[in-house]
């Protein structure tokens, strides 16, 4: 009987030792998993990689593999509980698994955001420049950045977070520049100036000049030039529209026509014609003369010099002719 008790105690000691060894192996495996995760987890991406969707899939697969490893370790942890209870051993804590599980969840969320943004980019990157819905794209980028800012603080330690934030901020900052270049005021001369500035012989009207192409120009590097260029273009457009309006008024508007009436001569009862009212046309001469003077003193005069000078000459001739007609008419009326 005594020998049996000794045998049982030896077996218990061996079993206890086996459980303790399993605990040590388990702790080591947990630490190894954490270290491997910290070294090899997809916490960043290659900015130069054109195959973004493939990189995203690889990252999700790698995270899924780590997730399976944590599930396996949690199963081992459950299996150990039976031996721990038998020998009244203290249940150990394994923060390494918890850390890996938490960071897998964070990274899955981050990669999902990146995947959705990449898909959005892929759907728009080949859209021709003038067809780009810049405001809509910019609002999408704002929403993505907002979702990122609402993520837990620990997520912001990942390089992936920093890279995505930087990329979105750059895109959002570039959108107003792209939109300004879409303005109706932009003319070939302005695009020529931009081509010289960025040292790139692109064709803004070509189908190939799309979101991806203009993004590659890195407009942020030339944003001061772009703002100056588009601001000048808008000011020039004011002059251009003013000249169009002058042409329209003098060629198609009734206000630029003389009001001619007929009368009967008291001398021989013959019909004659006279200018009844010059108010409208004199007002046009005054208004357009002032506009042309403003345009001529503008720093953009040289861009419209021929047209401004032509209309100044035309209006001057109209004024001289009208004055001569009115002088003759007054003399005739005096004689009549």
C-alpha cells in the first residue's frame, strides 16, 4: 500500500511537471507570436506599388493567418485549465495574445479603409480632367480622414495610419488646385505657362490627362504659381466678358441704334428724316468708354490690346460721326 502511494505521488509529480512545462512552452509561444507579429505584421505599405489591390489582399491574408494563430493559442489556453485546476496551479495571464488580437482588429479596420479608398481612386483615376467631380471626391476624402481620426489612439502609432493620413491630407490639399484649373477662365496661354512651370508637355484636353496624370504633376510643389495663374485668368475673364458684352451691345442690341423719325418740310412739304433721341447711344458711349479705359489701365491690357484698341477706335468714330450729324441737324433745323 505504501509503495502504491509512492508511485501515485511520483506520477502526480511527473504530471505536475508536465503541466508546468506546458505552461512555460505556452508562455514562450505567446511571446514568440507577439515578437513575430511586431516584426512582420502589415503595418505599412509600399507607396510606389501600382498593384494596390494585390497588396491589400496579401495584408488581409497575413492578418487572417495571425488571427488563426491566436485562435489556436486560445484553444491551448483552454486545454491547460484542466491541468491547472487539478494541481491547484495559478492561472497565468497572457497579455501577448490580447495585444496581438487587439492590433489585428485595428489593422483590419485600417486596411479596410485603405482598400475602400484605393477602390475609389481606381474608379476615378482615368476620368478625364475636365470631367472630374472634384468636390465629390474631396468630400469622400474628408469622410475617410474623419473615420480615421475617430479610431482608437493606439492605431495612430502604426506607420499605416501615418501614411494614409499623409496621403489623404495631400490629396485634400491638392483638390482646390485641380478645381481652380478647371475654371472656365483658363485659356491655352495659361496652360502653356503651367507647362513651362512644371516642365511637362501635357495636353489638358487629351483623354490621357486624367486624375492620375495631374496628380503625378505634384501641383503642391507649384501651388503658388497655380494660384497666381488661375487668379490672373479669372481677372482676365472679366475683361474678356466685358469685351464680349461691348460687341454684343453694339452689334445686336437696339440701344446702339439711332432713333430716326420723319417730318415734313415747311418749305416745300417734302419728307425729311432726323435723329430724335441720342440718350441711349450716348449712355453706351459713356459706359463703354469708361470700361475700355479701365481695361487699358489693367496689367492685362496686352492680352487684349488689339480688341481694346479696336473698340476704342470704333467708339471714337461713332462719337465723332454722331457729333457731326447733330451739328448738321441743328443747322438744318435753324434754317428750316
